[in-house]
C-alpha cells in the first residue's frame, strides 16, 4: 500500500511537471499578442499552474482512515462526494492541513466563500508535519486570491505577504510578487506596486515582458491618480476650467474612473452658473453707468434684461423700481405742467370749459400746484358770464370730441358737467353710459361683429397684404391695407402695417420720381405723383387720430415727420423702457433727414440693444459715416463705430 502511494505521487508529480512545461510554452507563444490593458489576465494560466504544482507537495498523515477518505475525495466525481470525503478525513485527523486546503478549494468553486475562507485559515494555522510551510504557502496564496476576487485588495495584499514568507521557489515568488503588485496597483499605492514589480522582474526573466507592460500601465495609472487629486484640489480653489480639462482627459483615458463623470457634470453646472454670473455682472455695471449718466431709459432696459435671467441678482430689482419711480414722478410733473399750460392757453382763447377741465385735472393730482386754484376760479367766472345754452352746448361738444378721440376721462368730466346743468339735454345720458362702460372695460377693443362673408374678404385681403409686405411691394400693400381700413376700421394691426408700408413707400418715392423724370414724360409723372399723393394723404377712416401714437402715425402718413418725432419723443420720455417706440422714432428721424446728436444717440442705442427694425442698414451706414467724417477719437465715438460694424456684420450673416 505504501509503495503504491509513493508510485502514484511520483507519477502525479511527473505528469504535473510535463503539463506545466507545455503550458509555459503556450504562454510564451502568446507574447507577440500582449496588450497593455490585459496584464492581469495574462498571468491567470501561471497562477493555476502554481496552484496545481503546489497542491501535491503536502506530506500525507499517518492516520490510515484520514488517508483513505482523502483519496476517495480526490477520485470523487461530484462536489458533494468530495466534500463528504474531505470532511471525514478532517474528522479522522483534525490537523490534516491538505484536507482543509482541498475542501476549501471545493467550497470556493461553489462560491461558498465563507466556508472556503474558514478552512483556508485553519490550514494556515496547522504547524504539524514536515510540509507545514508548503501548506501555509498554499493556504495564504488561495486566501489572497479569494479576497482579490471579492475586490478586498488590502486583505489580499496581506495574505500575499504571508505567502511570500513561505514561497517554495523563485518562479513562484515571481508570480506572487506580480499578484501582490496588482493589489497595490488597485489600492493606488504606486510606490509599493513599483517595488514589487521590479523585484519580480529580476527573479524571472521568462516573465519580463509581463512586468514591463505592467510597469507601463502603472506609470499611466499613477499619472491619472495624480491628475485626479489635482483636479479635486483645484476645484476647491475655484479653478473650474482647469479641473474640467484634467477630468475630461482622465475620462477619455480611463472611462468610469472613480466618480470622474459625476464631478464633470457638477463642474459643467458650476461653470455655466459662473459664466452667466459674469455676463449679468457686466450688464449690471453697464446699467449703473447708464444710471449715473442720467440715461434712465438705457438703465431700465439693461436692468430688465438682467431680471429676465435672474430675478434676485444683487439689488437690480431695487434699482429698477427706484428708476421707474423717478420716471413716474418726472412724468407726473410733466403732465401737471402740460395740463396747466393747456388750461392757460384755453383761458387766453376764451375756451372756459377746456380750461376748467385742464385745471381740475391738475388739482386732482396736486391740490397745491402753483396758482391752479385761482386760475380755475377765473375760468369759472368767465364761464358764468356766457349764456347757459352756449355753455352746455360747449361742454357737450367737448364730450363728443373726447369720445371720438377715445379720451374717456376727459369725456366723462365734460358730460358730467352737462348732466349737472341739464340731465335731459339731448342724449347726454346715453353718452355717459357709453363712456362709463368704456372706462370700466378691461380693454378698448372694437367688439362689433361682422358677417361671415365680410370676415372672409377681410382675411383674404389681409393675407395678400402681408405677402406684398414680405416682397417689399409697398405700393400694392398700401392699396390693400387702405381697402381693409375702409371696410373695417381698426382691423387687427392694419394701422401699424399701413404706417410702416407708407413710410417705406415714401422713402422709395424719390428714387421712383427720379427714374420717371429721366424719361421726360409729363403725363406719366403727373399720373404717378397723383397716385402717390392720393395714397399718402388718404385719411385712415375710423382711426383714433387724437390718441398720441395714432396722431404720430397720422403725421407720418401726411409727411409731417417732425411732428411725429415730437410725439414719439414725449412718449419715450414717459415710457423709457418701451423698446417698441424706438423703431417709429428712428423712422421719423430718417424721413425728416435728422442726423443731429440726439438722432445719432438713438441710432447707436438701437444698434447696441441689437433691435431688429426696418431700415437697420441705413442706421448702420449713418452711424459709421458720421463718426468717420468727424474723425473723432473719443472712446464713445470708437465704441459707436464698432457697434455699427459688428451689427452690420451680424445681420449680413
């Protein structure tokens, strides 16, 4: 029996060595296919060979029952039979270290890691027998591999160090050192990993290429780890762009490294906030500069842009509110002055009712304004001297004119006077009810209905007119819009479109007239001039001509561009933040040929705010030409010239 066992042992060792040599030859033939990212996989065959070779070193015990069960377990076909055999061998001899080791391997294969760890640790503590050191090496080595598979690299490194104390040969030591180096690599203890890899490469020249590849990967990993640490540090120092560059490079070289992607996402959010903050800060500083230079309209427009992006940015809301209050107070003073002067003019012309209405409007807002109370008494005395029928008729006519102008407050005051004198006078009750209804209505839209056929016609004409406007055929668009205005006054935005079309038609009128004059055809010229005059001066039927903006548009249509400009200037003073007023005022300046300082400031403001208005190219040319002609070297002139140039470039693209 003893001789048979010795023969089996020698046979197993001989065959094992042959298999080892064959595996080494196959491994060597794969050296030409080595890739840097697969360093760990390339040693897998060597590790298995080591385990196979070492598993036969242990000396069998003298207990025959233990040996019998052990041999049965070795020959068993199923894991259950193997477990039973090894456990019975251990019962027969609790210090049978090789049986503990083989049982642990079966449990590890079944992924029962706790049982595997238990028996490997028991095998590691058994000091009985001549082969105790070999069993200790096998147990420590397998424990290290077990913890490494569970990604507990620190424990794996500890057990590799224990195995290193009992390593049987230089070849096994080289394999062990490589495994130990990979654990330190995973723990980012790069100096230790480098030292172990260098030591392993000296011990085994056969595996030199693996160690060289590992050292290259180690250098790359060290660089990535250092860059990561640098990125985390400079994030705290607010160097966001530099940190983003480092982390992006890490993610490209080693996707999924730690929490690199999460940090990149956070950085992108922080950088966007920072960039937005810088833009808003720049706008805020410009707004304050406008405010200091008494350019309230530009300051208001700038602060409104900031609040659209961030409602709580610094004290922008407070500054905007203060500016609006200042404008409102200024407008109130201007309105009082305007109403007072209107009352004075009415007294001088003997229009007592107009004077009374104007002075009462002043006193309603400021009871102590100048000598308004005395002027009101004077107007009332003048009124008392007139015939009562003339008085009531004058109030009635003033009320009707105010209704026609949609000036409901003035109409209410005038008609109330009529009612107080004679409540049955004409249709004063009906007119008062109409005015009160208009005042209480949320809007002043024309709610009259039209039949389906007329609505269809209006819609068709409106669509055709818009098409001609797109084609810049101002002649046709004016004709169609005039037709709509006659059929349905105030239809949609026809008044605005008509004013725009007429303006553009007037601008192109000079070119047309020069073209026809060159033909020297008197009849043709007279026909064209008459047609243009009829289009330009045809009144807008039903338009509210006494409303400021409507009056301005009407003045534009009849060619009194300076009057239109005066109205738009007053409206802009009252509403400095209303950007829609900039375009018609600029057109009025162009039509009136104005290129003075005030006009240039308006043109430059439009270009600065990048407003998309008609005749923009004309504004750009005027600003550039004006400042070039002056040869000014001031910062304002240079900035204006550059603004016009950038605007022209952007719109040409």
